[in-house]
């Protein structure tokens, strides 16, 4: 299930964003966001929803609940 953080990290890196920039979006510290990406801390659902909206992606896609390209 931690694959979702790999997906979110790839989205961040594809957009050339830093962990600090995403931490600012979430209202948390860079250190805490880095812990989310590493899987040391679980990403709160409110942050997950914020990131899905920020990146314009479906939670189902991020979580791998449906194949990409299908509705």
C-alpha cells in the first residue's frame, strides 16, 4: 500500500517541486513531509486529499484502485 507515496513523490519530482514547497501546501514542515515520503509516518487523509486536489489526480489512481486510462 505504500506505493501511493511513490506515486505522489513521482508527481512532485515530475513538476520539479521540492519537499518544502509541498510541505508549505500542506501546512507542515519539510521534515515531516520527508517522513511521509519515506513511509516513516503515515500521511494523514486530509493531506492525501489536499495532494490529490493539488496535483489534479484521482485518489483511485494514486491508490491503484483502478487502471489508468479507464473510467
